[in-house]
């Protein structure tokens, strides 16, 4: 059986400035240095809600 893996992934990263304007789409190499205890999970869709944006802006503590 042949398994095909992604070589490049797309990720949103926060640059300087306020949200949502500071989110930038970036392309990165997939980290393949996995040990037997780790897995690589592909996520196709996600959403940001107001709480996550507030946490990134420092307006809401993370609960730690």
C-alpha cells in the first residue's frame, strides 16, 4: 500500500496589529519528524469565534 502525504500546508498566522486584519495566510513545509508516539492530523475547515479573537487581542484570559 502506498500512502501519499502533503508536502506543503497552508496556515493562518497572526502578524503584528489587531485582529482580524493581522491574520495572514502562509504556506509552510509539513513537519515530518514524527516519532512513533505522534500523529499528523489534516484539518480541512475551522472557524474563529469571538472568544478566540478576544483571547488573541488580550481581552479575555485563557483560563490558565
